[in-house]
C-alpha cells in the first residue's frame, strides 16, 4: 500500500513528460517561427522547418546561420553566400539558439563599423588571407578609410582648435573618434574626445566640435556599430555602401529582422553604385558656423526631402551648377581615392580632392590627361568587375587626375571621351574645351571659375 504514492508520482511525471513532448512537437524548435514566417511570405506555408547548412568555400567548415536568417540578401556578387556569415560577423556558426549564436558578434549588427572593421572587413578568416586589409595600401581599404578625411577630419579640427584656442599641434594629429580603438594604426593622433574631456578653453571648443561632428552622426569614425543623426546612416563602410531607406526600417526578406529599426534602413546588400542621395545623407544637410561651432540644418528643404533624395535636397537656391553636377552622380567625378582616402593623414580638403574640370574637358591648349589600364592595375580592374553598368579592361584609355585618382568610368571610345553614370548606366559624351570658343586661361579649374559661363539653373 505504501508504494501507491510512488506509483502515482511516476505516473504524474510520465504525464508531464508526455505533455511536454506533445508541446515540443506542436511548437518545434525555437528557430522554426522564423522559417514559418519566411515560408508564409513566400507562399510556401506547407513546408516544414529544417536546418539550413552552408559549407564555407574558403575553409570547408559548416555554418547554420541561415536556419534563422533564411531569406537574407546576398551581400554582393563578391560576397556570395559561400563566403559564409561568421567571416565578417563573427558569432558561433553551429549554434541554433540565438543567444549562443550571437556570442562574439563583431560590431553588433555592423562589422564594417570602423572600430571593428579591421576584423570584420579586413580579415578573411583562419587561413590568414586578407580581404580589405593586409598592408597593401592599394587593397587595404580599412587602413585607407580609417585615415581618410571622411573618418578623421584631421587638419580641419586642428585648424579650428588653433584658430579659436591657440591649440597648436602638427597638422593632422587630432582626429574625430569616440573610441580610442579607432586610432589603432594612427600613431601620434590624439582623439578629439580626449581633448574634449580635458579642461579650459581648448576642452570646451573640442567638446563643441564633438557634439557637432560626432554626436550628430556624420563622420565615419563614430563607433558602437551604428550612429544617429538628423538623417540616419550606418557607421563605417556601410555609411556609403548600404543604400539607406527613408523610414530607417529593414527592407529585406530576413524574417528575424522584419519590422526592425535599423540606422539608415536598407537591406543586407553592399553596392558600389552609390547615388547622390546617399552622399546627401551627410553632405548638403546644412552649414556649420565656425564662429559658434554649431551646425545649422538647411531651411529651404525639410528632412523628409533630404532623406528621400529629392533634387531640391541637393541643389541649393541661388547657386550655380554645371551640367555634369546636375546630370551625374557624385561618384562619377569623385574617385575612390578621394572618397576613401589614399592612406595618408591629410591636412585639409584641398589635399584630398584632386579631380578638376580639365580632367575630362581639357583646356584650350591641351586635351584631358589620360591613363592606359595595365594588367597590374588591380584596383581599376576590380572596380569594373564590381559594377553592373560599365567595364574596365586592360588597354582601356581612361581620364585621370593623377596617381590613384583615375576616373574609371570616363573612357575614351575612339576620339570621344564617354562618361558612364556608375548608378544608372547612362552614357554622356564629354565636349572638349580645345577647339571650342572657350576663352578660359587654362590654369584656373575650380568649379566656380567654370560656372561663370557653364551652368544651368537648379531644378
């Protein structure tokens, strides 16, 4: 008789276990909800959940990330699914529990943030091969971007501090950075935040700069994975290469990200076809007053127009624009070396920007300078491979601004220079100055000089 309670307890336990097994069969694994959501969206609601495995081509190892992220966009043709996820994002490739799988993520959701880009974008993985890092400055995009004016604004900061406070340091030694780690590989550079957290007038001025330049979310070295601002964008490489959306919501098919707010919005895709509205996220949002160290948004357009990239958001009233500025995108004239840097810490914009009108139009006495593509021009050939609208081949004759500043989509076809818009593929024949009625002296090539005669009304 004394065994009845024990038997009843065993029966009760078996009932509980059986109930749990039924619930488990009904609910499935925790990741099944994402696949069910994905299958329903694809009209394949009858398909059951299954583990999705990818074999990484470079290592032969297995990853299960797509089990939850089934439907996520391929980053680009040069970043295919077979490249794997953890090579950039880190994490635990064989885990199916989200908390475990996301342990060791690089830069949260953004491995291209400059504080982690040396790991997220520079290395290819255990084999030691390099992608966008490795010391060869032609291919070491991480080192170049980290040193660029877009990231550091060295020189500009020094000039402001020296002008208003007498803070006198060698040109190019103070950089925008929220985190000291951003300065790895930049010996002798002092983070603006370090100066701002000091005392006296120098610290006050640096603090004002920090608020305007870092907290407002423009310069790329802002860290922490994402930045915010009047018009949000992702940090680091993604600030330019991930096309943003107006509402800053994820716009792709990854079921784990549906409806989530992402700084800059967009999808899990990188692009080299960067439209002017992407550049406009930071540029042309307003002006900064050096006297008061404050940023003033433009009052002629609203933030919605800037975010949407309307023509009005680019063209300021009462200013003149040449036809190329109206009809082309920014990346058609500004070279990779200008935008991403050339590996040097530069004192000011004039040192970074090399492209001038003569590089496509020439002068009254001389044709535009040219550059023939050689088999060793790996960067130029890679730019052509990465584009869907133009090619670069060995033997092509391109317009050049000297050194690494080659206009890869400005190509000579016979005796005519043709610029292919890198975003939409439109082709534009470039009229030469030589042989025309132009009376310029040939030495002044600033846009304002050419705008005296060549401009069209904004809009």
